[in-house]
């Protein structure tokens, strides 16, 4: 991908943070004229088209009939279909800024799943402390002392379920797909393509409900879905791969700290959303927990890694 890699790494990092951070804004706008299922279908279809074009230009290999397709299909469900649907559904009831804060818990969820499922992930005092601090931050964001009833609480739990799905997906990816040493663009193209096919089937199954809801393809909705699909679900994977290849996994993963900042800023400034004091405070505690859990040491670079999908 010579043309893509010719962009300065710092610029690709900035584009990645801005794209993933603004994805919740795009979803919020999309929900003004589409159902959650339609929003997810649009982002998956746009991402599949963008990644297919990149794969064709870069001439990356596509595996033939192999069990890897089954494994990537599982990843597509856990890393795309399930969390995207949960986040889109949740944003009908809670602000996009709050959703972006919950998305920042992905590294914590991944660490919890990895410690439970992978033998090489040792349970250390630092990790226990970091996860504990991070979960305390989640509780602060949830604000149980306010006794949130009904929709808002269920929506927030849906966001946490989405990041838990991310965590399971990353561990599954590491266990069953990464050892095959496939190019990251190959995996991303198959993953998003399979996810798009699943969403077509799900979209047809829920078409009647969508018709009852009504579709309003305003200019803002269309632009948001194109940006969410082509950039947030397509090109972002390529930028992330290039950043990790150039800077290493630890430095590349710092995008985790910027995406909630971008998401909250856009939600407050463009959508007029309001934050309770506990939400940014809880987010800061979560980020401290992530720092404690991951540490600052540099780790060997891997050919395929995604720090935080949205």
C-alpha cells in the first residue's frame, strides 16, 4: 500500500483518533433517519467496499477454502456485528459522548478475557490493580447512587456488553487467527465483508420493522453513514495497521486515550449533549486503570493488531 503509507505516520494516527472518536457522532446522526440495524448495515457495507478496494490495489492474498474463514467469521460477529448493534441500539437512549466513554473500557475487557483464557497472560499485582481501578471508574460513570432506572441503565449495560464482545473477539483473534500470519488488510477485508453479509440477512429479516419506522435519507444521514463506513469501518483499519507497524503496539494503542476525548468534545459542541460530573471523572479513572494494566514497556510488534474498534 505505497500511497497509503506515504502519509506521515503522525497524520494517520491523527486521522485514526478523529475517525474513531467521531464514529459515535455519525451513529447519532444516522439514527435520525435509520434504525439501529440499518445504521450498522450501512457502516458495514461502506467498510467492506473501502477495504475491498484497498485489498485489490494492494493485491493482498485472500485465503482459499480454509478453516480460517470460519475463525474470521466468528471474529466478524464478535468484533463487528454484535458490538455495533449494541452501541447503535444504546445510542437511542443515551448520549453519544457517554457511549464513547464506555467504548474506552475495551482494553480493560480485553485484559480480563485474556487473563481468563490465555495461559501466557499472567495474573500480576499490577494487572489486578489496574483492572480494579478501571472497573471502579466504570462504576463512577454508571453512578449507581443515582439509581438509574429502565432504558438509560440498560443502554449503559449494553455498551459494556459491546466492549466485552470486543474483548472476547481480540482474544479469539490472537488465539486462532494471528498465528496464521495473514496480512492485516486481508483479515480486515474478510472480517468486515462477512459482517456486511450477515447484516444484509439481518436487514432483510427486520425490513418490515424498518418500514414501520420510516427511512429519512437526509444529506446529513447519508454523509454520516458514508463517513462511518468508508472511514471508521474501512480506512481506519489500514491506518491503525500502519501506525502499529511504525511505532509499535504500545505507542499505537495510545489512540485509546484520544477517542473518548474526541467523542465527548463532538457530542457536547455539535449535539449539545450535557455531561454529569461523574462521567468525565469516571473516564479519567478508567484511563488510569488502563495505564496501570498495560504498563509502559515496549512489546514486540505483531503483524496484526487493532487497538480499539468503534
